[in-house]
């Protein structure tokens, strides 16, 4: 009798488990169906959103590229939206070449003198593609010395009174000490990084004042100076360093720096048209020729050169700084010559730096403003200096140029320019294309489609309060919050 009861109880338990199992499957199916229906968007005040990530920096430095995952977020009708930004990937503008710094001679000295393992770590952080790197993708270097070198020099220095029009004494010797070894390490990390070369001065024997500072290039040496560029590009190529572009002269209207050169627009146009351009063509050099490379207060300088079709045939575009003028001058040049490219190649930050002011101004005018005015790149000035902003030349060399990083021995300090560039370089790789976006509610922005089809939006909250921003891309919507005066980079998958 007892055996029968036990057997019967077992049958009852089995039946109960069967019913329970079927009930669970039915309930799970109902839940999955509900989720799928919700994902398609049901009538009401909330829609499920795609995944995105916001990287935020605050002016008080409490947040420095802080990562905020936005997973299945929701648009809420109850929130007060300060700005509605419509992104239109079907309307495209320029393709981006990259973001970065000038690797000056002084920067190279400090990096080269670091312990090898410390240097590798720093270079990987700056130029690598990993989660702890900022992906710098564009460098400007000086052709010969800049004012942030130990002293002035060129690739063809001679005793006073001597000349060398055939450039028999041309040599990269000094660059082999610091710049070239550092560039080779960078190229191992980032083989496709773009490099632009800019001269501060020709060799003094080519100039009418025979000095590294000021003076003008003598017309009799125009052919020799054109060949100087040719030799430079070929010599760097032989070292395994491709020069993507050159500018004809750094700040041609500022002869007070050391080194420097006064080169008026008519002279630069003549040099390119009759000497530099033909020399590049004869030697089958594909390096881009970029003119001007000075402040935005003189858009007439590059426009006047580009108006000459015989000069323009050799010219890729124009480069700008912003120590004078306004950033929309770049659009003036674009509108005059829409077939030519634009570049933003330099802006300094004065030591000791003011994080709040520097971040705000540079994000508005450079990181957002320059690309919205057709620039294909954005470069801050000096990559690295020491705590005393050294080295620099005498008689006009910059004594207060704060590096993006300060190097002391094997340690670094990250300064404002590091974070300014990182907000773009880490997320907007070369080949990204700027897309259309509106600006409203005092929320500045610039937007891109990346080569892997992500949407990246760099935003700046100019309001003195925390705000909610709603972004719309085709049929998708997203809401984010930006703190008072914060900047952020949104990566929308």
C-alpha cells in the first residue's frame, strides 16, 4: 500500500512539473514578444533608442573625457530640451585628414631623451588606437629649425659670404639626432599618419639680409629654394618618412620671429607658379603644395594667389592660424575657390595655461569652428615642452608656448591642448566625412560619419546651466545631458 502511494505521488509530481514548464515557456514567449513590440516603437511618449557613448569634459576638470554609456536610453517628453539637433548624413562636406600637433625640434629632444620604455608608453598613448590612446592622426614638422628649437639652423648652412645654388652641401644631419628617430617610432605605431612640413626660413645665404630672422628670399635663389624642397622631400622619403604636404612659408607676414621670412603674396605666387610647382612636377613629387599658413585676417593673400590659374594648378589649398581674424574667413576662401582645400595648422596656448578659457575658446573656434568652415584638419601648436617652456631660439623665439604635454624626465603632465585635440582625434579618424547639422540653443556642434559608419558629434554647451540636447538622425532619436559649459563627443553606433 505504501509503495502504491509513493508511486502515485511521483506521477503527480511529474505532472505538476510538466504544467509548470509549459507555463514558464508561455510566459517567456510573452515577455520576448512584448520587448520586440516595444523596440518597434509603440504609441506614447517614449521610444527605445540605439546604443551610444558620450565622452564628456568639464571646465573644472572634474570630468576629463569621462565615458558615459547610453544603453537603451529613452526620449522623454517630460524633459525640457534646450536644443534639437538634426543630423543629415545625406548632406556631406569635406573629408577629414586628421587632428594633431606640431612636433617641433624641442618636442623631439624631450621625447628622445626619455627612457625608451617611457617614451614608447607616451607615444602609444598619443598615436595609438587603443582604449587608453587618443589617436593623433596628423603632425606638422618644421623644414629646418622653428623658433622652438635649441638654435637656428637649416639643411644648407654655410660660412658667411659662401653660397651653394646647386645644394651640394644639403644635409638632414641635425634632424637625424632627434626628429627623425622619434618620427620613425611614431610611424611604427601609426603608419598612415599624415605629416606636413613647414619652413620658418630658407638658408640665410638665400636671403637679402643674410640672417635667419626676417628678410626676403632673393629672386636669384628661387630655383635653388625650389630644389631645396625637392631634396628635403626625397631625403625624408629615403628615411621612410612620407611628407604628405608642405606649406611654402610659415607665417609669411611675420618677419619678427627667429627664424622667419617675409614673403608677400605676389612673391609666393611667383615662386609657386614658376619654380616650386614645376620642380615638383619635373621630379614627380606628389606632396601637396599649401599656401599662406598665416592668420585668418588676410584671406585676400591666398585668394590672390589662387586667382592666378597658372599658379593654382600646382596648389592643393591654403592653411590658416587664428592669432588674427575670425574662423569664418576660411569659408570666404572656400567660396572663392571651392575646388581647393583648407587646413588649420597652428594655434598656441600660453603658459601656464588656463584650462577653462583654453578649452572653451579652442573647442569653439578650432575643433568645431574650423571644420564647420571647411578645414580638413586641426592642429594645435607645440606637442611637448619642459616645465620652463624650453627650448626656444633667441631674438623672437616663443618663451611661453605651453606644450600639449609637459615632459620632466620620464613623466608627463597633460595640458589643455591634449584634451582639446583628444575630443576629436580619438573619435574622428582620417577619412571621416563632415555631415550636415544645425546649431541652436547655444549648443555648438560639428558632426561626422566615420569610415566604419558611426556617427560622431562633437558638442559644446555654451549655457551657464545643465541642459538636455535631443539629436535626431533620420528616424532615430537620442537625448543626452551636458553639464554647464561642458564639451562632449558623442559616438552613435
